[in-house]
C-alpha cells in the first residue's frame, strides 16, 4: 500500500508541466555552473603552472648575488587547486593563491581572485554546490508544497481517508514520495555534474572517491531534510497558497538570510583582528632582533661558546650568515603566536556558525560541502603552513651557504646559479581529508539530527492532518 501511494503521488508530480519546466531549468543551470566550475579550475591550474615556471626561471637566472639578498628577492609558493573545486569553490576566490616566501617575514597569502571580479559578481559564486543548495532546495519546496495541502484544498484528502486507509500508511506513502522526488533531483544533478566534468581531463587527488561519496551523502541528507519539512508544512497548511507562502518564507530564512545573519553575529561576538596592528607585530617580530643590541650580543656569545673561540674573527664561519639564521629561528615562535591568535579568532567564529547550523540547514550544508571539496579555510591553512615550512627551508639553505661556503674567498661573498638551482621548488598536492581537523563529523551529526527531526515532524504533521479531516 505504501508503495502504491508513493507511486500515485509521483505520477501526479510528473504530470505537472510547471514542475517539468522547473526541472529542465535546474538541469540547465547545473550544466552551466559545472562548465563554469571546470573553467575556473582549469584557469587556476594553467595560471599556477605558468607562474611556477616563471618564478623558477626568474630565480635561477637572477645572476650572482649575496645569498641574503636572494632571500629577500625570494620565491613564491602557489596554491594547488583540488578537482572538486569545480563543484564547490569555497574559499578559492577569497583566500589568496600565492605566498611570498621572503627572508625574515612570514607573509600571508595574497592575490585573491575576487579582487579582480566585477563588483556585481562578488555576491555569490555560481557553482553546482550553490545551485543544488539554493535552487535545488527551492525546487523541492515548489514541487512538494501541495503534496498534502493540495488534497486538503480539493477535498480529496477526506475521500481517501474515508476508505479506511490507515493514517500511518498514508503518511509513510507521502513521505516516501517526497524522498523519491528529492533523490531524483540529486541523481539528476550528479549525472549532469559528472557528465560535464568528465568531458575534461583532470589529475584527481588520491582521496577524491571518498570525498565524492561523502559529498553525495551530505547533499542526500540535506535534500531529505528539506523534503520532509516541506511535506510536514504542507500537511499543516489549509491551502496550496498558504503552504507555498510559508515554505518560501522558511526557505529564505534558513537557506538564504539565516547564514548571512549568523555570519554577522559571529563577527560581532568575535571581531576580526586589526589588520594594520597585526602587520606591525609581524614587522616587529621580523626586525626586532637587529634593533636589540642586547639580543645581538647574546647571539654572539652563544656562537663563541658553541665553537669554543674567544673572538668573532676566529669563528669558523661568516658570522653574518650565522646571525641571520639565528634571527630567523627566534622569530619563528613569534610568527606562530601572531598567526595563532588570528586563527583562534576564526576558529571561534566557526564555532558560532557550527552552533547556528543546528537551525540553519543552508549553513550546515555549505560548510560541509566546502570542507569535503577541499576548498574551505582549514584546507587553505594547510597550504599556508606548507608554504611557511618551505620558506624556512629555503632561507636556512641560503643562510648556511652564506655562513659556510668558500670561506677562503677574499672580499664580499656572492653565490651563483649553482646555488639557485639547488633551491627546491614548492610542491604540494591538495591535502587529504582530515576527518577531525575538518569538523566534518560534527557537521554530519547536525545534518543527521535535522533529518531525524524533520522526518518525525513530517510523520506527525500528516497524521495530525488525517485525524482533523476524519473528525
């Protein structure tokens, strides 16, 4: 009986011309957004490859120079782009794509692509994830708003229940039909997205398959919750118009407006750090050692004691290189403290959003989607951490060369292409998914709880409507 009721409801949905038009439009938007996502990732990768090659060429062809000068001349680390960035770009356009690995300084990522975008295109990223979360959920609302309210308004609900049909079976049939509609929408979306994406060639990450499976699972949970809530609200509404108005308002509050309001609350509770003040702290951490005579005297004492000599001239090295590396190493914990404070503020903001996501499915699916796609803030931090580790490696190689190479040479020491070619290029594959660090677990738990509550709500609302009609 439940299968029969679900099939009957699905056939009535398929006969609605307006819904078919809506479905075709949604498929077209998914295809277009996927194509744009492919172009975005291809452009990222082409620009990264070209910039990396140019950076390498400029570096090795800089000519003879002092290694410390070369450390300030420096190199760039360019951010790799995960393949799933074509589905959900996340922070790709806003977080910066390159880090300048300069001596003395731990620079933040720069060259945000959104700065080059027209003002009118900065509001939202047109992507398959955006289409599914925003327009896909709206399509479910439009498709299912009359699933119970329409029968009540037409008077057929009373006739159906008058046959002695168990209200629980009736409720189960309607819910199954709603979930099949949501599943069909997700399946079509996946087919279109994969079909368009497969027309191009990408180098997939090693963990792309589990990421993709988890992404599908996340959107399946999201659509189930939307479909169940839509069915429940329809059951509580007296007419199609009332149901549609209530559902569109609820959709706007939880999918569109709510996440923005939650973000503003998070900023209010945990304001971002002061940018200019933070930059001054970075400068002080970089240059403070050379302005502190006592610290420089202490560094010299340590060097003399380490090599067992009494005078600076007797050290078996160029002291300039040794002192430069010493200044680098004492600055490292200062940089970590400064950036750690910045990250702590962002972590606090994300905790507010995680709490708010309990009531805002649009927020939970957005956060989970970018985390699984590898394009969220935490994946970006793994890139900047790798760039900083590589910067320290490069600077140490340059300082060690200045301190220990060709000690018998007269006059100022310079290095040449032989050293520049020994400096390794920055190379980093898109990081694997870290379940704990990414907070995917709590976000999945939130979505699962929303699904359970929405299904219970739908079942209760349909049974309530059936009892009221039967009285």
